[in-house]
C-alpha cells in the first residue's frame, strides 16, 4: 500500500471553502496562495517519499530498549534529521524563538499527511509542539530562553508526563513529588507511564513537562504543579549539559504504533523548574492537552485517508465476479470489485467521513489561529470559546471515524485485508490507540456536555448552530444548493431540539450526562 497526499481535496478546503489567503491577510503573516501551495507540495513529497516508505518496517521492527537507551526503527533518525533541517518542526513555532508562525489552518494539512504516511513517526514530533505552546504561554523568561529555541527547531523534543499506574483519567490520584531546593529548582521523584517519546534517539535532548505535587499542596487536582524536567540540563550557551536523574525503565509492547516508544519514565530526584504558578499545573497542562487532542483528531483523519486510499486502489484492481447488471469489462476474466454496489457503499462511506472530517479540522484550526492572532481582543476570546467547544468533538469523532474507515478497508480487501502483508490490518491496530489516549472518547463526550454544553447553558453551541443556519440562508437562493440548504436547516432544527432535551435531562439527573454524552457528541459531529 502506498500513500499520496490528497492535494486536490486539501486545496479545495483551504482556498475554496475557507479562503486561507484572506485568513492569512487578517493574521498579517505575509503568506500568499503561491507560498501556501508550495508548502503543501513540498510536504506531500516529504510524506510520500521519505516517511511513508518506512511504515512497513516500523511496524515489523518496532523500538528496542537496551541499557536505558531506546532505538527507533531503521530510517527514523535520517527522516527526523530531514524533518528538522527542512524546517517542518518549526512550522507553527513563535517567530521570536526561531519559528515560522505558520497558521494551524495550513499546518494541519501537513500534519495529516504525516499521520497517513506513518503515525508512529509523527508521534515523536507532535508533543513537542504542545510543549512549546505550554512553555511559551506559562514559562518564565529564563526557561523560555534556555529551552524554547531548541524545542521550536526540533533539535530538542518535548513530552507530556501525566499518567501514573494509579492515576490515568483521574489526575487527582497522582503521587509524583517535587521538593523545593535553595536555588529555586525542585527535585522531582516518581514514575510516569505511557509516555510517548519519553526516550528516543532522534533529538539531542528531551524536555519532559511533568505533573507533580509540592510538599504543601492541597489534595486533589487543585494541588498539582507543572515542572520542566530535561533529560540534559541546558547550559548557559544553550547546549545540553549535565545528565539529569531520570531514566526509561521499560517500553510498552503494544498492538499498534509499534515504531513509537511508549515509555515508563522514572524520576529519581531529577532537577526540575516550575512552569506557571505553584498548584496551577493542570491549567498550564491544558494548554498542551488541547493541542494534543486536536492533533490526535488529525491522527484519526490521517488513518481514515490512508484506509480510503488503500481500499479505493484495491477495489479498482481486484477482479472478482461480474457486475449485477452484466459484464462491466467483458475483455477481462472478471470485473473489478468497484462495480459492486456494496463495495461502492463502503468506499463512499469512507470518502464522506474523511472529507467531512477534513473540513471540520480546518474549521477548528481556523478558530485556533484566530484565538491567538486575531487583531481584535473580543474576536480572540470568541474564537477561543469556539475552539474549546470543537476540540472534544474533533478528537472523539475523528478517531472513531478512523477506526471505522480502517475496518471498512479490511472489508473491501476481504481475506487479504486480514493478512499482514497488505498493510491494512496495521491501520486498524494503529488507529485503535487514538480512541484511548489524550482522554478516552468517553471522557471527551463527558467534557463536551458537562463543561462545554452545561457550562454556559448551551450558549456557545447555540452560536455555532446560528452560524450554520445563517450559512444555509445565504445559499438558499442558489439553485444548485437550495435543496441541500433546506436539508441542513432541518437537521439544525433537530440538533437544537436535542440540545435542549440533553440540557434539561442532565439538569434533572446528573447520570443523564454520561448516559447521553457519546451519542450526542456523535450526532453533533
């Protein structure tokens, strides 16, 4: 199975649907259509020509741990070197620390390409971007100067260390401790599990953002602090210095993403520096987690696109039986299976899910851009609210969609889809984790109703529905779109009614929040 970036579809979404040139003019970043298309084309060449060929071996070889050092699959080190040297790592980084400050609306397309080409490879770089966001927003000037330039460039990588054996979704249970030192640093002690890229051989240094408790911290999530704990402590000149007291104790052996090192990390009095205010670590970490959840949504989208491409190519070539209406290609021994209605049903289901998700990803990415870059403060605040509403939908629905698209691809391939050599069953294994990490999809659904819908009585969701309704009104006079606009308006009316019913039921009985959350999120998506 080979991968080629769907540039035609991506350009349609960027230029025709969301007018990225106008978006960039509003953000005043100097990007024009020629440069935007150039980034897409170069990204497509890198994803298809450098990263995708590593996919099969990545799954077969996996990662190894020896004497505390992790080795990534063959080809990863060189591919990552090109990733850094060609500026892909710094796409969205802040310009004052060497980043290109490209909009998420553009970057999310390149990130989707990487997810489709080889999900395990993208995992190493994905969390670094979140670490940059958290440090840029909450870190002290000293920490920014010491670490951000190298993180933005990709020379150093970042991780997110939340989970412990007894504390997954419920971070109130975490036990990692941080003891203050006379020089203003902290000694961090504890173990973290499921740390993506906790140890690897790609970057010169690894900067861990670790949730821990200070000695006088209050109980529960209100007593959690965020600390920067590097593998090598930065020297004054920005080079990696002394090795810190932390190590990778084990790597997990997983059903998928086998080329990504999922580590048990042990902190044995490691030197760390607080990010943000004491006991406010969860708020700081959410800056990183929101980005990570959006990126995991893109993982589902990337898997879905790869599954569709594989299934479509196979359906065009595989000869089996004749069309129900008679031989479609009588000069061949049988017709390609794409002539069969059930196969077309599966392909069109994949295509619809993928294309719809790509549009929603772009819509959400645009809100993330406006949240940080709109010249008007009120517009920035409004975009932030919109993005917060959309992120649990993007994370949960896209990853469920990716698993469904992969399952449909296996079905299109028939028995060959179940066989390892075709690479389709790997998509199902790789995509399964996306429904679990960065908050399971059930947790995303709870967040969507409990925090987002009930948090403001449905005001933000109503605003989104009104925006879509206005769009339908604008298209109602166009003959080609009038019928579709009426259909969508009717669906919006149903969505409003369901929203009101969900709010009322949840206010009557808190258990209804959990009983309706998954279905309501899926409906909303």
